[in-house]
């Protein structure tokens, strides 16, 4: 089962991921909400839409903008609605 791991913590775990452009998108419900903080960062993907971000925080450690999601994806990217993906120092492992 795919797991998103940061600093030896499982941040998300689910056997229901969608892979888009090489990134596993986990169901939003699989994300450990106690580890995230809202971020003001936004980026735009031409075909998915505007991405929003979360920062991971735990025991004084942070990983800014390590989690992203599309709150209102464009029609061709509906498969990522209500899902989150990871980058930076978060590893996705099986």
C-alpha cells in the first residue's frame, strides 16, 4: 500500500491513489491533519488549475509547501479532486 513518509512519519497511507504525471495523489481523508498547516502558496498548472499547499510540521521540524492539492481542478483533472500529493522531502513508498 502506498505511503507518504516524512521524517520517518507516515503522513498519508492508502491503497486508493491516482498517479498523475508520476505523482501519487492520495485521498484527502488519508492525510494526517495534525501534521499540516495551511500555506499561502499557490501555483498554476495549465491543465489542472490552481494548486494550494500545506506545510508539514512535527516536533519543531517543518517542510514548507510539501503537500499540494487542487481545490477546484479543471475538468480534465477531476481525478485529483479531494486528493493530495507530495514533494520535497516526502517519499512515497509501497
